[in-house]
């Protein structure tokens, strides 16, 4: 018998969107608005500064270079003494090497043999490179008219002047920055304390590495991807292991995580499954927003406060964990560390395949971006896109960003791509 009645359904991750969901941008804005940077500083040796965030402005105590010096191996002389035409011979009055003090003044008709980095002798302002002089005899060189007064000299302070603000507070230090700071003589740096992050996985089905899998059990992979992503983000990490779907154990784990961390992260237990106690316990112990985000993968996300700590309840599915971390948690950690909310790098690329999508939610498609023979960039999906399929994430070197309005992509169309780092 066919019944005319319909099943009364609820919003689910199979829907393109539902009216109560937030857009990705709205979720980002809400997280951003709830954050303020950490105020604690610490000193670290300059070598340990890579990836750290400066807590104070860096003011240069010296000029760089500290003295006017030669940019070439050659001969230093007064520019006014260069021949306007033809050639002129000069007596080589002295030699000065890098690290030596410059010798006495260079008189008219004389030049000084000089090495790269050596201070310019008094009376000189120009260097002729050694390949462009002719050595005439003992201590005499010949120079022609092709040279310009002032050439091949690095002026004191031309890179950095004493008193310049070289880096403002909030700068995340890269390798070149470490070199610049060393060139200024900074042995120690004042940096913002690393954000302390405590995290655990939830789920009775999870087994830790080294245990044997029983029927229906899986290895806990989220803790390992989270550990890796937190390491990349420069966090100070505490791994609290696996907590089963047991309300008392979860409540105790939330309390101990919040006591030691600036940020608490969990994975799993935020959907509407029978065993998803997380929501109930969180509602009792903190200020929480339970969001449905119009994105795929990664739909449910909990964000709020647990005591003094920020809380992110990420979904359980391994790819959803990675995406929600990348899109929401990583920028939040950057902001906490004082480096601000980072701009994402998005580049256009030609879609090598057609991509199915309905308008409504934002879809992140794991992709492989490559440079084609014609020099352009093209992108294709890296494999099956189920939110539990981590191998297609590991094969991917980018995300293809299909926004809410997108209703599918034809092969050959241009799409927006967020690269992970370099191309494979
Ligand atoms: P949940 O949100 O707890 O319902 O989990 C959604 C899916 O993600 C389920 O298939 C879980 O088995 C899986 N899952 C949850 N936590 C983990 C984890 N730590 N490692 C791997 N898979 C997980
Ligand atoms: Mg679960």
C-alpha cells in the first residue's frame, strides 16, 4: 500500500544548505571577533626564533652595513680622479682586506687594492673591479674611461639605518628575518608565548596505535593529523589521548584540558548521533555555539569558551578535521600568537575536469594543481571526496574552492585554488 504521508526529516549533511547554517565567512568572522592575542612574552635565542612572533618592535642599534665598504674585489680611488677619456695610470699605495681597518689617505694619482667588504680608505669613493684594470708593472694599474664616480660602493646604513624599526611587533619570523636580526647583533628575541593547545579524540570505536583492532574499531588518526597540524602552527601541544563516549569521562577531560590550555580541541562527537554527548556536556560547562556551517566537508563545528580556554569541537571525519582546522583553527592560533588573521593565498587555475555541485554550500575539493606545458596552472580532483577518505587529502596539494553560488564547473573553466605550499 502506498501511503501519502511524508517522512518528517531534519537538516542533515546531505542537504545542499539549510536555513540555520552559517556561511564559511560568517563562521570565520565570529571566531575572529571572539579572539584577542596572548599578552605573555618570552626571550628565545635568535636561532629558535624561526616561526615565532615578535612581541616588541625591533629597533636597529646600528647601521647596516656599519661602514662604507667595497662591493667588489678591485681598486679604490677618488671618483674625481677617473680619466674623463683615454686611460690613466695609478700607483697602488696599499691593500685593504675585509675585516681590516682602512689605511691612511689615498693621495692624488694613487689607488688602494681593496677586497669585497673592506672599508673604503679615506679619500676614496669609487671601486673599479679588478677584471677591468690592466696591471702595468710593479704597483701600477691602468684604468680607462668607462667608469662612474661612486660605483661598486655600499654606503654605511644603506640597508638599515640606526634607529629604524626593522620589524614591527606581530611579525612571524622567516629565515631571512633571522638573518637580518643576526646582522643587527640581536642574540635574543622577545617573542609571544606559543599558544598552549590541549586536544583529545572522542569515540568508543577508537583504538590507539599499538592496540589490536576489534570488530567495528578503527585507529585514531585524527590525533596524529592534529598533532602534525598543531606542530606546523607553532603551538605548545598537550595530547590528552582518546576519551570514550562516556559523559563523566568527557566532562573530566574537558575540565582538565581547559585548566592547562589556551585552546582546547576535540574531534568527533559534535554531530547528532546517539553517542554525541559532547554538546550536552559543553552546554553545561561553557559558553558554546553549535554551528552548522554550509560547507563540505566539515559541516558541524562547535566553538566557544571552556573556562578561560577557547574551545573548538571539530567533526570526527578525518578530512573534515583537517579542513576545519585549516580554515578556522590555524588562523585563530595565528591571531592568538599575535600575528593576526592570515590572508589565504588563492590562485586561479583551469579545471581539467567538470565538477558537479549544487548552489548552497561552500565545497572544498581536494585537488592536484600542476603547471602545464603552456605555463598555465590546471587542477583536478585528487580522488574520491568522501569526508572519511584521507588518502585523497594526502595526495592533494591544494583545495579547489567552490563557493556557495557555484552550481558546478565545466572542464576548462577557471576555478579558485588554495595551494597547500609548493606544487608536487
Ligand atoms: P562522530 O562525529 O563522532 O560521529 O564521527 C564521525 C566519523 O568520524 C565516524 O565514522 C568516526 O568513526 C570517525 N572518527 C571520529 N573520530 C575519529 C578519529 N579520532 N580518527 C579517525 N576517525 C574518527
Ligand atoms: Mg563519535
